[in-house]
C-alpha cells in the first residue's frame, strides 16, 4: 500500500478513483443512482478546482500500484460544537469495495491525524451517513465520538437516507 499527496495535474486520476469508490458504495442513496451528485462533486474540473484550493489537501491510496481510494482534508474547518478549537475536517475518505477491510482506511485516518498534528490542530472531525453502522464503528475504534447530527438537503437523495452523524476526535 502507498499513499501519495496529489496536485491539480492528478485531477483525472482523482476523478476516476472517486467515481469508482462512490459507485461501489453510495448509489443506493439516490433516485438517479447518484448521477446528479457525481456531476456536482467528482468531475475532473470540479476536483481540479478543489485541489487548487489551498484549504484542501488530497491524497490517493494505492494497492498493488492501482488507485483504490482517496482522502480529502479541509485544513481550516470550524466544528460548530467546538467554536474555540482550531479544527480540521476529514471531509472525504472513500475506498473501493475491493480495498475495504485491508487496513487502507486506518492508514488514511492515521495520516489525517498526523497532518492535523503537524498543523497544530486541536481536533479533527467528520460526517458519516447515520445508516453506515460499519464506518461509524470503524471511526469510533479510531478514537472518534459522535457529537452531533446533520441532515443533507440534496434534491435527488432519498429522504430516509439523508441523515448523518458528526464525529470528532480531540487531539489536545
């Protein structure tokens, strides 16, 4: 396994990796199999713009030289329940089905914590689908705790699947 920080020149690779991982896990959330969301979030041009934003860091995870997932960190992202803490958001951590359960997710979370510590962040936080019991249990095992909820308002998303939990990990 290898994890590499990426630049805007890697936007096509990031887009392909994101689409593969998203298609493996999230199409059931949508009435249109996620087409609207994928166009909004994972095209090469959208991702290139996000990579160029200095508040974001992106990494791609490889297994056997094949891209199998990605990580997006938002470096300055205040958590509403902890306004006085310097926080970083683990905004996206997506893996393909083939890569799940092989320690890659743990390596990406560990990398996120290391980046947060390197930037003197006091906490790291994320959102997870409230129906995703496996990922929630994984994040709890990694030291995160549920601290709130969030409701997605995407027009083509199934109403009963719009709930999210907010999880945080205090670093100091």
